[in-house]
C-alpha cells in the first residue's frame, strides 16, 4: 500500500510493476482508496462482467416460472 500523496513521483515505476503482475493499492488517510491494475486485466474484468450479465439475462428470459402448490386448493 502506498499513500496517494506520494504516488505521483513514483507513478511510472508503480505502473511498470503493475504491468508485470504486481497489485498496487493506494491509500488516503491510511485507508485503501484506489488500486492500480493492468489495462489488460481491466479489459478482462469488463468482458467477464458482460458475459455474466448476458448469461443472467438469458437465464431470466428462458426460465419457467416456479410452480408452488396453492395452499387453499382442497383437491387431493
């Protein structure tokens, strides 16, 4: 973790580390604030999110309503 106030001077070096696979979290007032991630990883995250959303919508569209027994039905 790195305080955000001192990141600007180290941004190039931190970016190089992120591209090679390192995770970098920046803090503000001692608490996690933002993270640096490789742009390719961000693209993968967005693609995964879009795939998940499409699958969820497909499932909703093609799912049959659940049938629950009617508690007031006196048959059988």
